[in-house]
C-alpha cells in the first residue's frame, strides 16, 4: 500500500463581522489577550541558544529552525562547549543537550543550496553556495588546499604538509611501507578522516560534501568510538596531538586502535621540529616502550611499525607503561574514559596484518572475531546472503538509486556484521556502519572485513553536519530506541527521525525496516517532518518485515 500526504493549508482567521459592538470591557479584554500572545511568542519563538517549541508526531508539520541553524550540531555546539573545561580538550568532545532541549525543528539548507555535485566530480569541486565559508580558501589557498572559482570551491589536492600534492607524498611513503602507495592509489583503500569542529567551518564538512568518508571527533578524555585493533594504519598530518602528554594517554589510545603489524605515520610537529626537540625525544621513547619499530624519519615524517605479536609489556621502560587489568574490555568505547594503561587484547595473531585475508577476500570471510559471538560464523554467512538478496530487491523493485551518481554517502544505522555495506561494495559509495552502543560489539568484525564504522546511541544526535548522507538505511528500527534488557523505549521514534532529517541531504532517501506497528508510526512521523513516504507490505518472502522509503522532496522547508 502507498502512503502519500500533502501539507495542510495554513489556518486563516476570519474577519470580524461588521455588526460587532465594542464595549470598554471588550477593549480591555482584547488588550490583555494581545499581551498574553506577545509574551508567549517571546518565550517560545526559536532563537540561538534559547528554548524551541516541542512538536510531536501528529502535529500538522514540524516547523523550520531559524536560518542561523543551517549547520546545527546538537552535540558539538560551541555555545555549550565554551562553558566547559579545556583540560584534555574536554570542551571539544561530544556534549549533547538533555532530552527535550534538542530543537524540535527541521534544519534548513543555506540560501542558494543545490543538489551536490555527483561523484567522482565532487572530489575536485563542490558548489560554493552549499558551504559559503571561504576562510580555508582565503587563508590556505596558497598551500593548495582549496580555491574559490566562480560558483565552485576547487580542490587541487595539496595542503600544509603536501605543497607538491598528496599523490607525491603518498608515493614517497610507499618507499618505506610495502604496498602503501599501491593500496591508496590502485586498491581503493577505505580511509576515515576525523577532526573536531573548528574555526574554519570544519574541514570535515568540506570532506563530506566532496563524498569523502569523514567524522566529527576529538581525541580528548574518552576513547574514540572504534573497536580495538581496527585500523591497518593511522596517519596524523600536522594534527598537533600531544601524544606523550597525560602519561601518554593519546599514544596509548592510538595503540588500542592500530592493528598488530600496522603502521603509525606522523607528519609535522614534533617530528624533527624546531623548538620541539623535547617532545620529539619523548615520542620516540614512548613508542619504543610499546615495542614499535621506527622504520624511517624522512624530513618531518616518521613511520613506526607496531609488532604483530602480543604486547611486549610488561617490560622495563622509563615511562611507566603497564598493561590494564583483565577486567578492561578494549572494545568498550562509548563514553569510555581514556586509560593510562595498555589494553590486553585477544586474537592478536589471528587478526594481525599478514594473517587476516587480503582485500577483497577479507570482505566475504568471517574473521576470528565473529566467533566471539554465539554461533557467530553461521550468523555472518546468513547475514551476508540475506543482504545480497535485499539489496537486489531495493534496486530492482523499489527503485533505490544505488549504483548511480545520485548516491555517494551512505549510512547503515544498525549494521550488525556490515552485510548491507558488503552487498553494495561494488557501487560508487562509501558506507558509515553504525553499531548501536547497547548491542553486541560487532564493529571489530566490520573492520576486519575492510569496512569502516562507529559506535553510537541513537537516542542522541550523531556527530556529523546537516546534509551529510544521500541514503540512510535502518533495519529493525525499533531496536534502535528500545532497551535490550527491559524492552522499553529509551527515547521516541520521532526524535530519531528528526535526527535522520537533519543528517539526510535534500532529495535523499531513507530506507526503514521494522514491525507493522512501528512502520505505521514512522509513517505518521514522516508526514509531520514533510517526507513523502511509501509503506511497502506486500513484498517477497525473503523480506518478511515491512519497509518504508521516505524521500524528502523539497530543497527548502
């Protein structure tokens, strides 16, 4: 069956009839009523930093946010962070508003917004009016980061550390790391860039507009929302992270994330940097205490290799590094405080580089970490086969434009083993796989497949800019808000869908799957946030759940 709706016309008040006779009491009453209306308008009108009206499903339509909120980041709001401690960059981490404080409004696009330039053309240019922030172009144009030309921002491919272009830099690194250049330039290696919101109107926002995988994140007081031993190499180009500060907490966190046998590459300070000799020496000592092998130092670039064997700790070292207790789970990473000890990790040799299958074989083979879940290897196979069939149905029967220039940035909001992302790996897309923080910690398996993702709780806003994704995919959407133990809802479906609207691009697509009751409620919410919705219930046997495809149709709310 189909669900279509149009916005109701605005209510209009009728004129007063000519026969009404005004008395003094009538005038006093009218003035008093007008004063009350003005007072309520002042209290409840949306404004920066102020309360916003609460709109719930069933309302005619959720109102638009103020024009000043085009880049609304509920959990990275500088108005809130400016009041927080600056110790260990605490103020630049996620700090979400309390429930009910999040603006119940639809984030508008900036004036002049256009449908983004399609991939791969977007890698080299984007519409200026989609992100009318020229600070990087003004301040960094001579370094080759980006330039403003006519209606576009142009990206030549340079930067502070890459004055001759990134490709030459990569080719130079490939002299020291076997196959490094080939992986990046020929094998379409998947990278994930992260940085905090910054004064340039974030570089992360530009990366996402270009169709490059990126995420708003800050290395501060907590673990980063990734599993242990997940990245094949970690690259830091002039990131200015004080790796050895706070008893080495930041370098210890990098060690948690780096796969055994992986490489750590640091370009810029403090590597052979003038007036930072002390910091450079401390970094070398701490890396040595972790038994990292220094491969080379070339100019201001240093490359280390992490041992492929279990940690060499405990050992005699001058920086006080030691192993964490066995109670510490290295995969716990959602609002988890940084440790000053080195994680004990399991299956080191099974998931080390050289042991794990090479790409693309690793995509289809269950890793050793899948066996940590009951019947995990079997579930992996079933999940992979299921999503191949479902993706085929999405493309051929529902008209989801996967595999075309319309869809580049994709999110799977309930990824499990990453089967959906694996099923579309040959399409010109990248997928942010989200594993809900209260569900089994399967994100390590996703990284073992060569995919990327994060932990997240969908009762909070996601750490990305508005208008990030072309396609949002949510399987078993009711499970995103329910408590896995009690089964009760921790937040409302309305809140989740309002957040989906914030991060979905105009004319983007959302595919939601769930029980009939939940999908019916989702259809009601869809109407209130001005989505065009289809509710598909008569579908083939391998798709037993209901499915809905909302398509926000208008560029402006």
